[in-house]
C-alpha cells in the first residue's frame, strides 16, 4: 500500500517521461571520485533557474550552519550465480534477511525459484526456495553453508540493470560511498557516490554539520511505474533507521535558522517519512512506502542533491515534487541536450 501525505493532482505516469539517448546512461564512474558535472537548479530564479556547474562547487554553495544528511548504507554482495538441476544458469538477488535463518530474495528464471527447488552454487552450497510471497519475492534458505559464508564466497555487487557489464574490482570501491557503514542495500545511494573524504572534511571545517541515517535501498527502486495512475502504483517498502543524534542535529539546525540538505532521494524518503508536523524528526527504525510527487508537502528537507533518474520512475516523481513539475522536466531536457551522464554513475543535480 502506498503512503500519502496529501492528495496530489491527477498526475499521470506519462507526465514524467522524457527521451533519453542510450549513450547518456553512464556505464562507468568518472576517472576520479567527485569529478562529475553538476546541474544547479535554482527554484527561486524565474529568469535563469538552470546553471551548468561541477560537483566541486558544492563546498562553496552550502553555507556554515546548514546540515547535510547522508545515507550511510553499504551495498551487500547480494547477487549470486548458480545452476538449475538442468544445468542451465540461474541468478539469485538477496533482498534482506528474514526470521529463522531465511532470506527474502528474487531471481531468474522464475521457474527455478519455485518452492522445493534448489539453485546450486557449488558442490557444497545451494539456495532452496521455501515459499513465494504475495509480492512475487521468494523466501529462501542456504543449504550446505551459512549465508554469511556463501555471500562472502559467491556474492557479487549487484550493479543496476542498466549497467550492461559485470562488476569489476574498481566497482568494489566506486559503487560504495566513502562513508558506507552498515551493510544492507542492493543498490547504492548514488547521490552520495560523488563525495570524497576530503570534501566532507572541508565542509565540516567550513562550519557545515554532517549527519547520517540508514535506509536499505531495495530492488523496488528500479521498478517501473506501469499504469498511468501513479497513486495506484504498489510503492516498494524500504527499511530505515534515524539515529537520535541525527534527529537532534536537525532540531539544532532549525533552531539556528539553518537549512537541511538531503543527499539523495533515499534520505528524502526517510526524513519525510519520519517527519512530525512541526518539521522535527522521529528517531528510530521503521519502514517507508512513501510516494512523493508534485503536490507533496515537504516538512524537513530544504535542499536536495541527486542524480538523474529513469523516465517514468518514482524517483523522478519525487524530484519533480521537490522542484516543481515544469521546472524539473525543463531541467531534464536541458541535461539531455547538454550531454549530462545519467543514473547511478552519472552526474549530479543540485536543487536549491
């Protein structure tokens, strides 16, 4: 079930479509972390709301006293390749642990993940499907060795489906943020991939506060919106946890008149899901199914750093809700014309 904070206008999925040349889908990261371009979107400017810049400018754009919130989740080596009894290939994507030493997973082909069937990883390890859940995911268990051992031995970084290659040694570092901490995601919080340790240190030295939260990015982030009625879309659930220190940092930022900068849509979803009417944030662990679109009333986030998202996606709907539909679609048309690199390893957009 999709959460809603306000009743949006009758937006259609096609309202969030745009033509994207395949050549602009980034297949590799920039040569150096933090070297991306950055489109700056100024919501307060009518005459010239768009400016082409570079990510390194961020240091000069965030004033002292403001607060930057990042998602410190770490990507799990959640993709495992094996074989079916027929000898054909099969793939399992682990989503999150479940009770009784089982896991929630998905994979392909679906016929290989029917209850009672096993996918063999090696002579001494397999994954057995126990049940099919209502949402189509599977409950599975590891056979022959503990899950932690099997993941360490056979697991791969699950690069997004639009990156048409196998992961490399470079991805082991570049598809994780420099502040990645608790493992649990199947995709990186990609806006954070631009940050370097040096930039974070420089922000703090400038008087900018930095706080963390943890939202476990799930495969639903790539799920297309299939119907035209966006409110009928079965929004994916994601687990998040906001530390007391982060909730306190937001309150302190508000008290001194500062602004809250969210690094990525995952941070926006977590903070706005935990928001009280007065803009304070509830600390603790919870789950969100929040769909954000134009018409949504933001209570916590004042500024947003993000990447360029899939056409017709809930992530594009979120940024359009933050910047305004017409301005955001204009920004995307500009980005395509200017050759910005898109998606996970792509360039950045700052909405201020």
